[in-house]
C-alpha cells in the first residue's frame, strides 16, 4: 500500500536530524582523532614542533555543536518549505507494509 506524507512536524524532525548529524560527526571524528594523534607533529621553519593539541581539541568540541545547530536550522527551513509546497507538488511517497507477527 502506498502512503503519502502530508505534513512533517518541523521541530521534531529537525531535532531528530540534528541529533543524527551530531552522532554521525562524532562517529567520524573519534577514529580520525585517534589516527591523527599517532601522526607526526607539524614542524615550523626553525625545526620546532607546532602544538596543535588545543586547536584540535576545541574543534572536536565545537564542531558537533555547530553542525547540530546548523543542521537543526536548515532541516527546519526545509520542512517548512516542504509543508508549504506539499499541496502543489505532492508528498513523499513510500510503501507501507504491516509486518506484525
């Protein structure tokens, strides 16, 4: 049976997608940070090591928050547009099947 989505809840949908974006970012960043930590440190012109630990640590903490906030806002705007255009373009269709035992 085909079903069409008539309307999305903007806040709930945006919240779920923002959380998914943060979690997916962390799933990528944790292994990357481990790999980078075993790599060589950058060296300046005089042969001195450049300490990037603080900037990388700040990025690791700030980027998931920024991605979550931007993801929330962009998904919320996208859902608003979808809800406005639904009647003109039709909704997202998917097939539904009852799989209860």
